[in-house]
C-alpha cells in the first residue's frame, strides 16, 4: 500500500492505494509537508484531482478499491450516479437504492465513504436543502458544492 499527501484548496488529502486501485482519500487538518515524489500507482489520482480543483475535470476515471461491506459498496456505487454540479437528498438516495426505510443506514454508509471527492458524498444534502453531515466538515462540503456549481456564495459578515 502506497501513501501520498496532496495539498488541496481545502486541506491536505491523504491518498492511499496500490496497483489494485485507490483505496482511500481523506482530508486531514494537520499542516504537514506534502511529498513532491508521488508513487506511480497514485500519480493519475493526483493529476485528476489537480484538474478537478482547476475546474477542468468533472468526472473521474480512476481504478478504485474502497474497502467496505456489500451494503456500503452499494451506497458508494450509487453516489457515483450523482452528476457533477448536482445534489441529491438522503431520501432520494435511499429511493434509488430501493429502500426508503434505510435512510439512517444509507447516511451512515455515506459517512464512511473512504474516497473523498471522487465518490461524491458531498453531493448528498438534507431534504430541505440543508448541508447536513459531512465527515470533512460542513465548510468543505459547502466549498465543494460551490466549486462544482461555479457560483461562489458571498458572506455577509
């Protein structure tokens, strides 16, 4: 398993993977030095993240290998169907998965998504449009949604 640290506009991303694919991307709040030499198996991931943050990439094309239960895998696979620049509510996500009663289990699986940004759990919002729940912090979720919409919200204070 190889690891690299990649500086993004919203924090340092820790990327782990090997020849079988990207296993995890997480954001960390620690201010650590990023590596200039990226392991070969992670180079394409870093390139595609660069393009995403530059605004030139809307879809990722990477071999992924997230580790989770069969249910979690199905939830993460469904997240990949949410188009760039769009959002879906937790309820809509559970309907897509075929069980509206599983809303808490789906939300829990979303929170355990091991591949930040690329499996876009940040695109899932509350039914009332609120930015609920995001392991990376609500401010990052807001930033990502604004980045994808191309509209930057102004703050009053």
